[in-house]
C-alpha cells in the first residue's frame, strides 16, 4: 500500500497570495471499491475543504457503481449490465465507461495481451476460490485449489474480438455469452484520475487523493516541500522505502500481500493472475508505478507484476515512447529473484530494483 506522509494539519502560505492555508484531511470507509478513501487539501477554511471532500467522495462512489461487475444500480447501466447482456444486446453506458474500456484495450495491445480485462471468466474462478479459501483459512484449515481443467476452460473464454464498442452511440456489446469483462486492474486508478482532474478544474492544486493505495497528488505541495510516498514492506508493517516527488503525480502498487489464501499445498495464492499461466504471478512481491496518470499507473502495476524484470523494462520503454510521459518503476522481490542490474539493492531482507530515474528520489528505511 502507498501511504501519504505529512498529512497532519499545518499552517502554510499560498504561492499565489498572502492567504494563510491550513492542511486538512479526512477519510471515508464506505465510499466504494471496498477500500479506504482519503483526501487532503491545503485551503483557507474547513468548510471549503469539507465541500471538496464530499464532492470527491461522491465521485468515487459514482465510479464504484459504474465499474462494479457484481451489482446493479437503479437508473444506471454499468459493467454488471454489460456482462449480463453478453450475447443478448448492446448496452448504452456513460461515456466515462467507454473511455475506460478503450484505455484498457490500449494497454492490452501495448502489453501483447498481458493486461487483459476480457479474462473475467478466469478471474471469477479465482475470486470464488479465494473468497472460500480465506474463510477456510480463518477456520484454521488450508483451502481447496481449482483444478487445472477448470482454469483451462475458463481461460479459453476471452478475447477483445468479442467486444464491440460503439463510441458514437455509447454502447458496449459482448457478442459471446461466455465472455465477461473484469476491470479490477484499472477501474480504481481511472476513478482516482478522474477525481483528481475534477478537483484541478475547481482550482485545487494543494492536495492529494489516496484511494486504498492509489495515491494521486494534485500539484506542488503547499509548503514547497516534495511529496513523500511510502512503499509498503510486503513482509512487515510500515514502509520499506520512501519516494520523493514534486508536483502532480500518481503512485500505485500491486502486491501479493493482500487478498490471498493458503492452499492445501501450503502455498499462498494472491489475486493478481497471470493470463498466460492462469495462476497468480510469482515474479515479485510488489511492483510500484510512478507516472502522471493514475489509470495508467494502476494498469501498469498489474501488468508488470505478471512479467519478468526484463520484459517489464521493455514495456516501460515502449510506454514512454508511445505516450511521451515519465514512467518510473520499483520492483520488490525475494533475494533469489533479483535481476542483474546496478539499480538493485537489499532492503529489509528483500531486494529492490528500480528504474534509473529514481536514483536520487529514494529514501531507504534500513
């Protein structure tokens, strides 16, 4: 998880005027995406902050409902509606949902299929076993694992060729009734980015949004100092390292230390599934992305988690060339999986590799 440091209320001065600013923060436990939503902003009064916080929470809830694949909502066609109408009819949806799907397709093509929201059938199998497995583990027993044949059958039901997106009519149609979409690898990041853009439109630049570890800063920190974002230690409480960054930026981590169960073989099975192997990816303990756009950071953290370091570095370069934006990465792994690069060092019993652009931006907690 990424956590935003230095969030206590402190007075400061605006760069544009002599108005005194105060740093406020608040959180919501039920805004959506089954996560904690936190917002901080440096502004003149608490009333101003409260209004912005409520607007951000409302937007987060709206996007949760729009991208939900498990529930329907009155008066809204969402991802659940699209999946339920697979093989039946096109579904008219909000333009934001169209935009998110098209962005997901771009990452599918850029990653040669490693990021694939059409593998909903495969992810559903693992989701059901994981939910049951966590309950079984809580009872003190190892949990059942899916049979290979079950995974192979589910994995065969995928493909963007079965997804028709009509931008003119704002409709989505899954032509095969056995195909379903799962946008868990991008939806929360997309929502976080949209909220940040809306807040920027309101003139807010001294603040940050944290959606369960998807951190998006809105601009330069109000006191002129750099933002400091902690990267979770996969084996312990607290941060393993801290990243220093200036200005608006997104920080997203995908890791194996949340949402997992222990199988009958004694192994841990987490929620990030490699579409090629059909099993949880095992290259790293976590992958963190630092880039301007939160949707991109969300999708890329998931994608690079399912790729080797070498293939991941190639994707990093391909993304930089395609979008002409900054992209930095931190990989945390067990010592036996450390890549052969000078940009790798030991921390907390683990190995940490990083892109060269972060050389002067990391604070090591060991």
